C-alpha cells in the first residue's frame, strides 16, 4: 500500500477561515484508483519556507511515497507552491504537469496560467494541483492512471 500525504497551501485555510474542499476529493480519487492510503494531511500558509518544511517532514519523517499539494499554483504574488516544490525536488517530471495543463485547457483557456510542477525527491513523487476542487479533479484525472506506475518505477 502506498503512503500518501496531502498538503494544502492556503493562507485562509491555514488560519481556519476557509475549508479545504479539495482534500477529501483528492483522497477519494486516489483511494478509488490504486492501493494507497492518505496517512498525513497538513495545511500551511502560502510561504515558501513553510511549504518546504511540510514537504520535507512528509518525506523524511512520515515516509510518504506520494505527496499531492493543492493550491498556490496560480499567478497571484502569494502563489508560491511551485517555487517551494522546485526547491525540494531532485528531478522534475515535466510531462505530468504538461498533461494536466493540456487536459485542463479543454475546460478553460485560463488553465494555461497554472504553474504546477511535478517531480521526485529520492523515492517520493510530488505533484502540485490547483486549489479549486473542480480544477484539482480535472488535473488529477488527467494523470491518475500514471501515478502507480511512476511509484513502481521509483521503488
């Protein structure tokens, strides 16, 4: 069974001012698609250092195989999830992000603005998703059948 972490990157969510509606949707989609279990969930503000710290904790201490981030992938000055992810990963997997953008653009031309990235740190796969539940679902659907094979290759 794959060990999964979900990291929500949201100023309002981290202050308890907004509920993370993507978390349960992502967990259900993953559970329905392959043998994995969400073992950890965190919600942090849109701060590079806090996002990095949460990612490293999930990888090093909680031994996750997969981390899905949600939020902070747009053009707002506070959207810094891709920058934090790029500082943590060892290798970028551009095809995953490209496919998510391609599929999302079928629904909205504004999906071109997402700056989500995907990559690995050692044997952990990290994928950025948008914060909106609908956009997160679209992007995850685009690549969900590739996650288990990617995890197998990493192991």
